[in-house]
C-alpha cells in the first residue's frame, strides 16, 4: 500500500459513491458505483486509475472535484483536498476550489470546448475568474503552455475557434486550459482514448512533460494499462467500483499480486504462429474506389489476397481506407476499377448481381455488436435466419443447429429466447460470430470486431475466432487499427495509409525490419506494457505523426 | 410495465368518446335535429346541458356531433398516416431520385400553412365529407412523411439492415422485418398526434363554415351555431368547445406516454 | 475577390426562398384551375346554363391557356394589381391594403407580448427541469396546444366578458380611433393569440435551452468553478441564442394561421376575415391573392429563421 502523508494534495478515504437510476416504467433502482476506495496523492506525483467500463474510475476522478454527474452522490468517506474535506463542502466553497485548486481534462475536448468562443478566452477564463493573475500574465502563460505542449504557432494559436483545430491539438489545448490557473491537481479523464494511435503518443508525451515541468499532482484515468504505465508513478486497479490492487507502477506492471491485475498485464499476449501461405480464397486486384458524387479515390490500386483458412489483417488509422476496402469486397460500394476473385470465380462488383452462394460464403462481423443486431429479434431469430434463408432449415432441425452454434461460441443453453439488450458486450459479439458461422462461410470479414470491447473480453473473442478457424477452416479478413490484435491473429498483414497498401506480406516479414517510415511510426506508436517505453520510442522516431 | 395515471385517464376518456360515437342512436336521449325545448335553456334534469340556438338538446347533438368529428378525424388521419408512412418508407429505402422528388414535393406543400392551402382548395371544391377527408388527409400526410422518412433513414443505416442486405434479403423483408418493428413505437405515437391534428383541423374548418355542412353537425359546427349566445351569457357554445379540448388532451396524454417509452429505449449513459 | 462562404449561403437561401414563393404562387394559381369546377361554375352555381357559363368564361379570360393566364396575373401582381373581386367588382389590392394594417396591428401586439413571455417561461421551465415549476408550465402549455384557436378564444371570451366584465366580445377597429382605444379593442384577440403562440414557443425554447445545457462544455464551465448565473451567461446563452431566435421566428408562423381564425371569432375586419368570407363566396381571385400573401409571410419568416441559424453558427462565420 501507498503511505498516507499529511502533505498530500489529495487524500480520499473510504469513499462511497451512489446513484439512483430511474428506468421508465420500473421502480427506481439503487446503485453503488464506488465503495471503500482510498487514495493519496502528493505534489508532483501522478496516480493512474485503471479499469474496464463501469469500474468507477471516471466517477472517482470527478469525486476529487466533489462533482457527481447526473444524480450521482458522494455518500460516504472523506475527500481531502489540501487537507480540507470537500465532500460535504457547500456550492460556494466548491466553486472557489474548482478551477483554482483542481482542474479537469475531458476525454472529448471537441465537445468540452464552447464552440462559440476563441480558445484563448477559454484557456485563461479560469485564471481570470479566480483572480489568479491579470489578463496579460494569463495570456503570456497560455502561450507558454501552448509552446510547451508542442502546438503550432503558439503566439496565434489562441485566436482560433475549437472547430478550426484538429482533435489532437484540442486535447493539448484542454491540457493548457487545465494548467493555466496553476492548480495543485489536474484530473485527466481518458485524454488520449479518442485519438489515433500515432497521435496519441505525441499528446501523451506532451502531457507527461507538462505535468513534470509544472510540478502539479495528477490523476490519469484510462482503460489502457500500457498507456498509464508511461505516465503514472502509482496505479490503482479498479473493478466494479472496488480497489483490486494499488501500488507503484513498477509493482503493478512487473510484479502484480492479484489475478485480475495479472490478467490485465498479460492481455494481448496471445501466441499465434503464422501458417504458411496456401491458395487464396479471395483475391482483390488493383482495386480503385471512390464514393458517389466525389472525385477523390479512397482506395488506390489496392491488391491483397486472403489464403484459405488463414487470416489477413488490414492495419491502418482512421482515413486509411481499410473499412472502404471491406465495403468494396462485400459489394456495398462497387469498385471503380479492379477485379475480385472469390473461391475460384469472379465476383460481380455490385452486391445486387451476386449469387446467393456468393453472399453466403462471404460473411461480415461488425465493430458495434449493438447496432449489428436487430433489437426486436431474439438471439434464436438472429442466428436462425441465415439457416432458414440459405439452407431452408425449419423447426426442430433449425433449433438443434442454433443450439450447436451457441455451443460453438461457448454460450450454452438458455440464450435462444433472449433479446440483444439482455446480453453483455462480449456475448453480443459472440452472437454476431454465430450468425456469420451459420452461413458456413469460406471467408468472414471482421471490421474492428474487438475495438469496442474491454481488453479481457476482446482477448476472449480473439481466442474464440482462432479456435473457430482451426475447427472450421474459415478465412478472416481482419480490419483493425490495433497492432497488438494484429500480432495475435494474423498470418499475413497489409498496412494501409491514405488509400494505399504501403507494406504487405507474411506477418513475420511485415513485422521485421527494415521498415518503411509509416510502418515504423505505426509500430512504434503502440504502447508497450513496460516502464520507460515512451521515452525510448520518442528518441528513435523517423516520422512525424499524421495528427500534427 | 406500469402505466402512469395520466395515460390511463387519457385512454379511458378516449374510449368513452369513441364508444359514445359508435352507439350514438342508442345513447342519445333525443334525435339530432328536432327542437325539443325552448331556445337556450339552461341545464335541467330534462336537458342535462341545456338546449341550443333553436332549442335542440345539446347532449344529444354532442353525441351525434362527436360521432362525425371522430369519424372524419379518424378516417383522414388514417389516410394521412398510411400515405405518409408508405411514401416516407419508400423515399428512405429507395433513395435516389424517388427520395428527392418526394422530399421536394413535401417541402413545397409544407411551405404554406395547411389551413391556408385548405381554404384555397375548398374555395373551388364542393364541400362534402369525402372532399374534406381527402383534403385534410393529403395535406397532413406531409408531416407523417417527414417523420417516417427520418425514422426509417435512421434505422436504414444500422448495421443489422446492412447485414440483411449482405445476406441477400428481399426489399420486403428489410422493410417489414428489419425496419418496421423498430419504427413502430414512434409511428404509433405520431398517429395519436395526427388524429388530434385532424380533430382540430375539421373543427376549425366547420367553425369557419367551410367544413361539415347542415343537417349533419360536428363539434366545430356546434360552436359556430351557438357562438352568439355568449354575448347574452349563454354557455351553449362552450360545451362542444370543451368536448374538443377534452378529446384532444386525452389522446395527447396517451401519445405522450408512448413517446416517452420510445425515447427511453435508446436511453442510458455508458461509463 | 474572395467571397465569404457565409455570404454565399445567405444569398443562396434567399434565392431559394424566392423560387419557393414563385413555385407556391404557381401551384396556388394552377391548382385552383385544374380542380374540377372553375370560377364561372362557382359564381353561377351548379344549375347554370352552358351558354351563361361560356359567356362568363370568355369574360373572365378563362379560355386562355392556364400558363398564359398565370404570367399575365403574375405581371399584374408584381405591379400591385391583384385584379377585381368576382363578387362585388372591388379592386382587390385596395381592399387588401385597407385590411393588412389591421392584421399586422393584431399580430405585432400579440408578438410583442408573447415573445418575451415565452422566453422567460421557457428559461424558468428549463432551469427547474423536471421539478414542479417545469411540470406546471409544461402541463398548462400541453393543454393549450391541444386546443384549436377558436376553442381557446371562446373560453377567454366567456371568462372575460361574462364571468368578469372586462371587455366587449367583438373587436371593432376603424380609422380615426385613438391608439389606446385600438389597443383596448384588440385586447381579447391578442390574449387568445398570445395563448396559442406562447405554448408552442415556450415548449421549443425550453427544448433548445435544455439541449445546450446538456452539452459537455456546460460541465466544463461548472468544473471551472463558474456560478450558475455565470454558466448561463458565458457558455449557455451565446450557444442558445440562435436556436431561441429561430424558435421565435418559426412560431411567428403560427400567428399566420391563428390570425385567420381569431379574426373570424372576433369579427375583426382584417385579412383573415376577408379570406374566409371570400372562400365561402367562392371568389377565386380574392382567395388566390390573400392566400399568396399569407404564404409569402410564412415563407419569409422561415427564410429569416434559416438566415439567423446560418449567421450565428461559429463554424460558418469562422471557416477553417
């Protein structure tokens, strides 16, 4: 455990946070969001809060400002900021310390900035409001912070409106806004989660440096243990609103004692040895595509193939064209040029002209399982429809096959009559996998299927997909932005950048040096679960990230 | 599922109005069109709500009038609803020039308030029930069109609809099995709103003398017949006015409840 | 020369509005022509002899092609000549000119009271979202929305002339009346119009404010330590002002319909009354002319709302 010291900026003792939910048409439900959490944080130190969605990490972060979102109550324990208990402070007292002693950096800076005002006004607003310094001094400090955070043209940056700068820049501007009034404590609430991986690393480095230079204490909230390992001195692992483990970063990363922490640390270390290339089941050749009414090629001369029973991973950031490639292969967006061969025959570019067998053998799984299933259909209907549609199965035969599929996705009995809303995130994605499997496909396109899931759940899905491939011999075209996932599942990799394939080959070749500049940037941007990774990477980079 | 009291009251009152309309000849104490009392009698045990401008029983005329109001409003809202929903879904699922054409046409129709358009049209057409129902139904279908198109467009971009397309499902499956079940609740609530609008519309037209023509009567027409009595302190005109208000509010309460259930389906905040 | 994109949008929107108005005038003119029965039939009734009909048709110019008649009419209308009424041969422009002022007087009075009241009530309802002041205001406005204008009118009349003897149930305004006499005369119709417009306007204002109050940047402001009043003045109002103004303008359009009915209720001699009278008399030239005037006002208000929305959008004012 970490010692409690009197000089701590923040001490949270035995905090309990509750809320009442009002589901319409049902009696109100009482929820305990956080229970028995204690934290202490000294000047100049950074505490990482880590956990899955629903772990209560953001709730605790806001509790450090004595703020509860939408009916959330801090119902027990103590929150000591600079030695005073602020949990029970009155509104006026809270206003005096919010923005003065403790400030906040939100996940989505794009939403958190007032769209109607220039950035400078918003960055210095708190310093003026709390009379920390006169306007001229605040503006000078803001410019200095812009410079420190690596923003372009720091002198004039503040004259812009929020919509005029990029997401990565806004996130830095929000950091400047939080640091400007010289607070004692800054809460960073998933500040890099919404950014592309190559942008994330720069923002992360900028935040780390700014924290260090200004000497504030900080709470850094994230779901990504590898990220928090780069910035935090101490880490608290949370689950279901309770502390799982709390200790120094070194201890948590290198010698975790709890099983849950160990699982988090070893996540994404699935071992998958690549198979040797065989005959392709799908070959997309010289594909060029553009959206209707535009004259910009989203895909330029893309050629890839997927070996039967193996996995091709398409890696790239947002805007690389990787999802467009999936739309072209499925026929939703007919290619402007190029040809697609599938299972020994040429596919029509347009969905409408494909045979039922073409459609059956080429299935798709989506990123958001929530929107991929009709909320008014039961699991049985969702999985049963392809059985009925492609194979004409009915009655007992169909039911037996549905149960088969449910067993295959390791869900067992009792799910047939449930609706999607009654399933967990991981279960939903499993049902989508079962729906795809029901068609007995040769190829399944997986579009970011694990990105919306918590790391441990995502791991389970990846393992299931690998098992199914081994048993059924189905090939995957696996689209993702996450290189760790690629390493876990791919046999072959295509790296995409601005509509083109910049690197392509067997996994072992693609991930071995020498690298082209973009692949190097991409590979080096994926946070690794070890201390000091950020510094070593920044020292050895060849290319500026796309977000700058 | 718990139904709030307000919605229960709304349902009960709406049902009462509809039943009274259906069984009018058996319930009404006096015939529709015979002067059974003196002019503008007050309320008595013989005439519960008094008599009207030429001595007819107001309760009986309210019952018969409600029958006409509810019938005309129901048929015209059914017309506007089926037309609007059909073309709205068509525009949303087909897209392309069909969508553009229908949407511009609706923009044009909605560029002028419905009442003004109705007045212009009714200055030419004969005033009978069929014309009234058609005019009201067509004019109001524009609102249903916009709503159902918007709802269908929202649903049509969902991945499960795309999944159905990729599976090779026919257009009819996509519309009736994937889109419609998810669009139903907002559309049902909208039907309530359209019905209220039709009640207000026909009442207003009748009140202006351009709706239901004698010897038939409806609530709007009854207000018109009796409005002069107000100057002498005779409240006869207020009875049909109150009937319109109570019916409209009752349906509104039910529709509000259905709507609140729809929005809560999407509800919930993550994290 | 670089044209500011916002100027381009504004010009575009105005031109679109004018095209729409032209299209509407065309549809109103032609729609009336292609419907079964025409002006001659309407004047002479169903039992007219064919000869009489033919005579009247040529007299009215009904034998010319519809397009020719439309452009003739449009040309005259643009010069302020709306033709003569069929029923009494009066000059339509003159009749409209006399009544337009009365209608505007009524509408302006109602607007001046309704707008500040609606915004204040909307603010209160949004401030106490879900608590009793909100529920009370929302409940009352729901009830008013459920009423046709004339029903609301008769309840008000009965209450204020019979139960409490405050006003006369008929509103006569004539030339030479003093301003205050006029005000007193239109008090009742104005109260009714305010009721009708207020409810819609207040509900939409409340929704617009709540929408802004749920934005993440409001939470940012609270976490900066701004007081509730400062939150309203700094981040909330600048962002809410555009939707509120747009709500106000759109609801002015309800006045267009409201005015027609209310004028009839109070036998107030103005455009709405004029329109309804001539619909009953099937006097097509009058109906067309007044219909298009109402349409023009309505379309104009909608363009205005769009323009305010465009101009107040920081993304459009300060492009990348």
